[in-house]
C-alpha cells in the first residue's frame, strides 16, 4: 500500500476535499484502487450532532455513519461506496483509547498521546492494506493545535514506511492589487510543516489565476521541491474539471514516479467525456429550494451536486434559487420550474415549506420533498385535502390533534442524541406502475436515511383514500418510503436522501425525474 497525505496551509476553505478527491480520480482513471480517508481534528465523535450552518451538511454513508461532507466529494469523484472507517476524528480516536483504558487493556501503564493515541491512529490506517493508494486528507490547516497529533502519527508512519509516502501540501497564493502572486504565506506554512518533521513532496498553489513560471520557481526554491512539483489549482467554474486540470500539469506521472507505482497503460476517459457533455448543455431550468439553512450552500452540498448530475442526463443546466423558508412570499414562486423541499429538523420555517408544497401541488409545479420534505407534504395533504385541520408532525407540534407524522416506535424513549437516528441504507420496495418505478426500473432499491419520524401508520388509510399514493415502502417495517400523486406532472416525496448516492456517473433517479419534469413543464 502506498500513501498520499494532503495537508492545507494558510487558510481553511481552499477546497482541500475537492483537491484530494481529484487526486484520487486521476489515480482511479489509471486503474489504481484508491481508498480515501478524512481526518477531522474536532472532539465530536462524528459530525452528526453539529449544526449544518456551522459545519456544512452531515453526509451519511450506506453503513449509517454520519460523516464530514468531504466524504461526499470522495464518493462522487471516485464513484465508490465508503464506510465509516474513512472518517476519523479526535473524538473517535480518544473514545477508543479511553474505552480500552477503562477495560484495563493498558493496565500498569500511563496512557499518553504518544504512543497510545498515535498508535491508535496508525492502527486504523494500517487496516486499509488492500488499497493500492491510501489517500489521507488532514482537515484544517497545518499549525492548528487539533490536528497536530494526526500529523505526528503520519510522520511516524512515513518513517516506518520509507518511499511509500507522498506529502501534498495545498496552500494559498494570494494575488495583490498589482496583480502579483505572493508566495510568502506558502513559504511560512511549509516551514510550519517542516517544524513538524514533514517535507512536502508536491505543493499545490490555490490561486485565482494559474501560477506563473516565476511563482512556481520561487515556491520551489524556498520550499525544497522542484518547479515541476509545484502545481496550480486556479479558480474554476466546475469542480469536476479539476482532475483534468491536474492531469494537464502531468500530476499523474509525478505521482506514479514518486510513489514507484507499478505503471499501468490504461486511461479511462469516461469522467472527462461526462464533464464535457455537461458543459455543452444549452437549456436551463430554475429550481427553488425551500430550506432553513439556505445562507450556507454547503449545508445542502449533496443536493447541489445531485442537480448537476441530474441536469447532465437531461441535457440541461440547473439554476438553483435558494429560498429561506421562514419568509416565503408569493414572489418566491415566480419563474420557478420546480420546487424542492430538503431534509430538516425542528419547527423554524415549517409553515413556509408547507406553503411551497401547497403551491407546487395546486399549480402543478414539479416537486420533490426529501425526508422532512416528504413529511411536510403529508402534513399539507392531510390539512388541505383530507380536512384534518392543523394536522402536523409531532416533531413540530407535540400536541397536534392529527399526528400524521410521528416518531418511529424504536425511536420512542431514546434520550441519547449521537448516532441514534434511523441511519444508513435500508431497502425500499417499489410498486410497479408508479413514477418511482419508471425512474428506478427496479423493484427494490437501497437508499440512505437519517430521520426519527415517519408517516404515522394510522393515517395511511385516509391519505390513500384521498388519492395520495405510497409507491415505495419498507415492507418489513410498514414504513412509507416514497409518496407520489397521480394527476400531477411530478409530485414525489421520499423518506430517504437520494442526494447521498447521486454521482456524475450515476445520477439519482428521483432528481433526474424532477429535472426532466421541470424541463417538460417549461416547454408546455
Ligand atoms: N426531522 C425529521 C426526522 O427526524 C426529518 C429528518 C430529515 O429531514 N433528515 O424524521
């Protein structure tokens, strides 16, 4: 197993996740088996309990792990399904070590950061021995107190495995008003890395513009690499272009040579073809997203990406209009070709989302409701079609007379909040003759979940009687997974999150269906 480590310098938010994913893609296109791992320095065991406004979306894997959103980039760029082992946090490492200590595994010893914490980090990383290349992204910026111990563990591992490690440092190169690219911040951040015992082998300059020859030479001279080992990561419109931008700078050959990887004569152009096809799309649809974290697009990152994939299969670009659901007015519906209500928690902004759903249903605007979006579509239908006045979810109104959405029985009485939702991939049986079947072309699908509430089985009868169709169900558990309306161009809700399995090479069917319907209704 060879290892590539990516670290970040100067600033956070440089797109280290996309850079790491692009390096992975370059290697995958050449036929190497790549496994990515994200290291996060925070003390939370996982990001599941964090507010998406602070940390961006919580990304859910098949195995139910709640992970950092960079895992989403990795899965999309590599078209692979990862496990929770690909996300390591300070909290999770300490938890294991402290549990071992309490069990008595270290009896007689003083348990210390070095070697016990570093050993646990190394133990976890060694488990990926089946990978040709293990790709490790260290979150945050070099010099942060919270990722020091991880960098130390990686330094130790690299010493134990001479010639098997490659350190890639992504750093910021600002452009001052005169137009000059400045390398000093990069020089300082490489010094910081050197003080931790690590000499980077490749430096990537994140800059508005491609790095000039002069800038590359200067970074090379001051940072101990050759000019051809300094690469550019300029501003781009489409993140999916980045693997090609790196490839055009010969990154693949540098990686193969430096890691002494067995060279493979293959090159898969599928990714590039796909990206080119997307760029050639001329048509456009506008989709309104009614959510409560619309101020931070990262809070809905996978949804944003899913629309790119869904646009490409429909031959169109998708423009997203973010609407804060707390203050919805009729003006918000102007010029929308479709409406999406994403997942959510709590009562803020709920009535605005319900207004949007009602509008979509009555005006026959294509609609997709995800998780909370499905639940609120049921609330809207119960109130306005089934005449169940003030029907609600007990999450929003615990005393509602008509609790059409209620806690899943297994969820009742749970007090712990971390990793206790219904999480991960569960099966959904799809009925024939439905929109869902037309899109999935399968009787059974596995999609990822993250919720505690469900459609209350006691109200299924009345909802169905009034025309709502549950076309997807988790049979064994009587959980309603997909709803739809006949006599509507596209009114679909799903209890799961299809955005977590959408890839450029495999768009999520329910997103593709929404964009297709938007395009059709725009024409008519
Ligand atoms: N709050 C709802 C629940 O827990 C919906 C969750 C979501 O949209 N992910 O069931």
